């Protein structure tokens, strides 16, 4: 699971779906290109995206497959994903409100199963073992690691006239309202999300992965509303966690942003996205 002593509950991302779609930077097109090359995709087979959220990765990769399936435990995330798929006129994608622990869920077999910023939230040994059994003979599991709510905070001045969002100050403001221990639904993650995913995958019967990083370095412009949405897109600061203090927090957050950039525009440099391609061990 995500961390010692933490138990999943349905409020993990409650109320964050609309903010997630706006506040998270989209995955770079290089991610789709690298996935296609690494897996020799040719338009055939099916994709399963586990913990799909509002479809950020599902919609990017769906054109590479005959069909794609996105699952997420949060009903609002699935509704948002359906709406975005309709806007993009993608007709080869289906959506299911389903926890990873409920797989295989009569969904069938897949050429590729992806976890984008979601593997640490699940019962990893059980889910990895189930996913292995759901793969086609030549199938693979892709773990996508990324930080899409914010960019790189350090380094040289950005080649844009707008300042970076004051992320350190935002973190301090959240801690003042919610306390110093990272929140996650009704629980907390005092030691952060679970790690050692490579050990989990090997024990589930996958072999040494192919790993690449793509898409870093690009500087993008963001509005104050997008920065606010990025805060509410996090499991550690979803709107419901603030209770009746949400309005006060929102006012302080927007005041902080206005003091940093009076015109409400910011620049952030994308972080690289890491891909690990895991293939089942041959019998």
C-alpha cells in the first residue's frame, strides 16, 4: 500500500477531479512516442490504464491501440475522463469505476497495462500478480513516474518574463491549515508513499525493466487558476480536507500568488517523465 499504517478510503481524491484535469501538466507527446517505440506498438491490442484519473495518460495512448480501458476508484475522475474522451472524439476507450484490487473484473486480457503515478496507492504485490496474469503472451506493464502538478523549482532563471509559482510558500500555507504531516484521504502518510517498486515487480514475476526518461526541460506558462487547481489536485490538499476553512485558505493562496505575480502569470519548467517497461518472466 501507499505507506505504513495507511488504509485506502474513497475520499483520497474526493472533489479533485475537475482540478486535476486543469492543474496537472499534460503528459508530453514524447511519452507516447517512447511507449510506441519501446513496445513496438502497431495499432493492435488493448491498453488498460490503472488509476486513470481524468484520463490524462489513457487519452494520450489510446490512438496506439485497437481499444483502451481506463479504471479508477473515484467516480468523479471517471466522469471527467468520459467527458474529455468525448471532447477529443475518441471512440475506442471505455471507462470503469473500479479499484485495482478488484481486477481482473471481467475486463479480459491486454497487450499493455499502465500505472501512471498510481502504483503506490494500490496493494502492489497482489495487483502486480493479477496484472501479470492479465497480459497477452507478448504483453508488458509500464510504470510511469512523474510530477505533473509542478515544475522544477531550482536552477537557472527561466527564459520567460513570469516568475515561478511560490511552491515552498504554498507548502507552508497548506501545513498551517492541515498540519505538518502529509494527508491522504482520512489518513496520513508521515513517511511518504511506498517505494521499492522494483522488488515488488520482480517478486510478482517480472524481469529487469527497460527504463527511459522523456519530456523534460520545456518551459510552459501557467495562470494563477491553474496553479490553484494544481494544489487542489493533490491527495494531500484536496478541497474537502480544509472543511469550513476552505474559503479562508483559498483567499490566502490567491493573495500569495497575486503578490508573487501581479498579472497572474507564472512559468514552470517541466520535469522529466520516467518510464519503466516490465515484461513477465518467460516460463
